[in-house]
């Protein structure tokens, strides 16, 4: 800070778009978490300076994903959104389209952008999204210990390529700037480095120009920055900086890969998202009104319905079909419905379960975390989900005896050998329909007519429809029999 007369001229200061202190840790709040000599710290400073110079701090939104840049929201005093690994361009797209006037910046490392996020960046660039992407390339997975990245140089050693990257087995380094420059939509792509002061000065100019393009709504801009990583490269900060210039630059030549800024027309402002009340009209449907016609044309009358069901068992037991029939019957009855399956990769014997919700009002989430009714088709499923059943709810269990240690005083239990009942009907595979029949009898929210329509829609064979309907009827009878036994004090249904 040179003295001029009795005043001082500020030669260097912290960018205003960076916080005065960093609250990520209790001590040393004047320093970032980056290692000494790390390129991220330099790029942060250059990006913050560009935001200040363009006067856009109050309209900037920075999206950062997993990686060394994961804590960017502790440093940049702008709008910040954290994204999942590799998904920053997709998140940036959503922000840009939903926040007219915002300057949206995606900040990503090479392991993030060129590996798990390769599809995201490719399609964002191909669509010409009006965002700036800052791509920090240090040729390694740094945060997770130094594994080989898509950008790792030929011959470069890493924890997963201790003998050096071999093109015969690991392929060649991905040159993302060159790849994206082949697309028609991007307006500006440049690769810069941090190998010396001259390169850093050019990096500053490139970053500012990219962000300025976004403020002018010219489209997709990306600046790739070759950055040192002294810790993972096992070099001193000085050696790492030299390696950027002397080694990395040979594989990743610096320069402008794409520049059509002069000919680019500003993109139109994104449309303002419609309000919730407008959506039914845009979709060509009538808004649902309690007690009025639903999407299926039926009218919801009488008491309110809110039923959450969890069905669980092994693959091959008809778990998902049970849930589908229940959900489809709910639609036929004019109810709001959701059906969410969850299953393993095995065709048979793998775990399988589904969430089903029936309601007289719109459903906020398809997840059923506290079911009113649990249908457990085997003991492992019972043990997994029994504790989640809502107090006052039901457990329908396919077993001769309900495990004593799982008994709850606040839950009703119907435990029977449903598979044996199905065998008596002619096929053990309809045990799921016998259990569904018991569920329908206990819940009392869907009439037989709606179930019949659902079955004929989902089950194409008349033979199986007839058998399934007999199974449903048998399940209803079993539930009524148990109720009668409980009323006499001799049933296995407890509560």
C-alpha cells in the first residue's frame, strides 16, 4: 500500500464478494481450507474479482458440487446452491431458468465435471444454457486421496495407477474444452493456466469475460483452468506451479477453443414459472376440488380418506402386483393415488417392497414412512418394517405365528398362513391376493367393483382374474372371521 502524500492508494484488497471471515472452522477464520499453493484459492480470488468488477454480487448464484470446492458457500458472499456430485450444470440450468436476471455460475473440478458429471456438462453445453462454468483441472481426484481422473496425464501416477496412466488399459486424458468446442451452441470456451503470473493474468481476463457473457445472456461459456495440487502431487507449491506450465500445458494446450461472442444474439429471458393455480389449465385438466369430480370422473363424497400401505416380501411373491392392484383400484374409486416400488436386481428371492397411498386430497409425497397397514409376506420383511407401523394401524403377516418379541400393544395384528390358503384355492402364487383381500376388508376404502376393474386392467388372463377374485374373497372372509374371534376373546388378532 504505497503512501501518496498524506493518503494511501490501495494496491490490493479482499474482493467484496468474498466473506470477511470464513466460519467453516472456529480458528483461523481468515484462511480457507485449501492447501498451500492449491489452485482453487487462486481461482476463487479471480472469480470474486470478476463478480466485483462487473457489479453483479447481488444477482450472482454460484453452484458448487462435491469435491475440493464443496465449501465454496463459506467463501463467496453470493447466492449459493450445493449440488450432488457432477450435477452442478443441471442445477445451474434450473436456477437460470427459474430466476430471471440471475447470473448463474457452475464451479467444478475435473473429477466432478469430466467423470460423473460428463453427461450433465455435455448436454448443458449442447443446449447453450446461459451459464458460466469454471472448470478447475488438476488432473487428479484430490479430495478423495489422489485416484486417477479422466484428465490424468499419460504416465502420471496416482493411487489407482501406481505405474502411471496406460492408454492401453485406461485410455487417454479427456480434453473437455476441445470436446465441448465441437458443439454448435457454446459461445465461449477457453483454457488457461496458473503456471506463472502471466498465465494468472490471462486467467483473470478469461474468467471475467465468461461471466460477462452470462450477464449479457449470450449463452454457454466455460473457462478451464489448469491448476496445481501440491499435496496430492507430492510437490512443493513452487514445484507444482512449474509442473502446470512445463508438463500439463503440453497435454492441455492453452488458448481459446471457441469464440463466437461477437455474433451471438442475447438469449430471451426465461418464461416466468406458472403459479400452481394455472397448472391444471395448462395441462388441459380441471382442478380437483374436494367433493367434486376427480381425474377419473368419479365424485369423492363421504368421509376423508388417507391410507398409507407398505407391502414387503421376497421377489416373486407378487409384492408389486399387490400394490399395483390396490393403487389402480384407488384410481377407479376416484381417489388420489401414488405407488412407489423398491426392489433389488434379482428376479426371485431378492428383497421387494412398495409404498401405496390412497387419499381424498392431493398427495404430498409417495413415501410411506409410517404405514397405517403393513403387509409382510415373510418374516424378514416383518422384522424390518414392523416398528414403523403407525399406532392404531394393522400388520397383516404371512406366518403361522406372530413373533412374540415383535408384539405391540398399540397395533392390530392379523397373522395367518396365507400361502396355505392360496394353495387350497389352487395356486400358492395368489397368496398376495388373499392378503390384499384381508387388507381391503380391514381398510374399507375401496369397493369390490373398483377392484374388479383394476384386476381386469392389470391381469390379462381371464383364468387368473377368476382365481385372483376368489383369493380376494377368501381374504375378506379371513379378516371377518378374525374380527369375530377377537370379539369373542379367542382370536390371534391383537390390539
